[in-house]
C-alpha cells in the first residue's frame, strides 16, 4: 500500500485516537515480549505502522485546529 493510500485509509478509519493508541501500545507490548513467529511479528509490525499513521492523522488534525484557533483572533485584530 502506498503512503497516499494509507493516509486515505487513516483518514476514513473508524478508530479514534485513543483506540488506535491503546491498540498500538498492545502491539508494541506483544512485539517486545517476543515469543511470536516471524510471520506473526511481521503482521504485528504492519498493524503497528497502520495504527501509528492513524494516530499521526489525528494529531495532525488537532494541530491544524489549534493553529487555526490561535491564528484566528490575531487576524481579526490586524
């Protein structure tokens, strides 16, 4: 999947930030614990990458909203 395709999937993901973050924490915990096959580890890694992109999408959206809110009053005053 391309970065654009993944970004589009993240944008339409039904997962909220907290859900994605919590699942990502669980994926990392499982990877760090070890004991999984190579195939399972790769699948977990791929899922972790998808979840990280979902989280990044939410955080970028929050940053844009904050920037817009902070820029709004300053533009009105000028």
